[in-house]
C-alpha cells in the first residue's frame, strides 16, 4: 500500500469526526487533499508501438503464415514462367486472402484464446476490438474479389473457393478427426489458381496436372499438423479431438513434430521434382 493511501485511510471521513484541538492550541488543521492526489492511476498509459492499430491488425492476421503462403505461391508462379506483373498479382491476392483467414481465426477463437491466455492474440487480449476486425475483414473481402478475378474467372473462382473453405474450416470439422480436410482442399485449389491465372481478367483454360494437385493437397496436410502443434495442450483441455491431437496422444508432440516436419519437407521436394518433370499444366 502506498504512503498516500495509508494516509488517506487513516484519516477520518470528515472534519466533524476529528477531535477538536485543545484551547489555545495553534496546531493547524491538515490541508485538504489536492484533486490530483485523489485520482487513481493518474499516470498516462505509455505509448507502445506494438499496441497501435496497424500493428495489432498485422499481428492478428497471422503474418508468418500469410507471408510464407503468399511468397510460396508467388515463387511457384515465377517458376512456372509467369510474367513479373502476374507474379506480383499472385503475391498480393494470396496475402490478402491469408490475412482474412488469420483475422477470422482470431475472431472465432477469441473466447478460447482469452481463457488460455495465449500470447500474440490481440483480439483476446483486448488490444483489438472485434468490430474493428469485422470491418477490416469486410474491406479485405471487397479488395480480394477484384484481385482474384483479375487473374481470370477460373483462377479467381479457384482462389475465392479456397479462401471460403478456409473460413469454413475455422468453424467446422476443426474439432474432429476430419480437421485436415479443409486444409487439403484449400491447398489442392492453389495449383488451379496458378494454372488458370492470367492478367487483366483474361485467364487460361488449361487445368493443373494431377500430380501437382495431389502433392499440394498433401502439403496442406503437413502444414495443418505443424500449425496445430503449438495449440495441442489447450485443444486437449477443451476436449477438441483434431487429427493432430489424436496422433500426438499416441506418439507424443515431439515425435509428431519430427514426423510432420519430415513429411512436409518430402512433399515440398516432391513438388519441386514434379514441377520440373511434368510442369504445372
């Protein structure tokens, strides 16, 4: 307890309850407390760049996953021989879509993240108002649709469906043994987005190869397991029985991390080999 608080609590409530001074005493009454002394928490909250709106919006977008996915597809587009402008279009489109998935995930998991006090969750920590996130999501959707369709109707449709599957995956199947399904479907649509893609709304009609589509779906499975590992303990406490958790309960989280890492690396190598051998289309 601060000295000021002890002084205030030890003081009587009003002047009428104080013992009057002896006759002839010159002891003055204590000075009334100043208004600034009675304010609780008078010191202003220090400025933190990490808590400003642009920064917390980026943090809530799951930026690592968004950047890795966007860069991965942009590199794949470049390796497939797409011009620079189309590669940059892929980068921007995928980045917006992935940010939407991150914001939506934090909105859906707000109560759970708050209950488990998970770090790096601005919405659950009260640093980011859910209404602001919904508004940002709406603006991002209005941007994503024209960006996607700029690559052509088939390519744009494939990517928009992939994002829709991801949004549904945040709400359904994630607590069941079929939690991997939205991830595999979402990743399986990425080769179609690249294969049908073009510029200025003019895409192609050449579908992706079956080999790359299957490998991309398997990559989604590996990414799902790796992404689920940090949240296995809270998931287990909440009774969620996703596929990664079921496997981890049998193998242990450390062994699952190694197995999932090796599996994902092998699939990436397979994608590179298949891309060189059979191509994207």
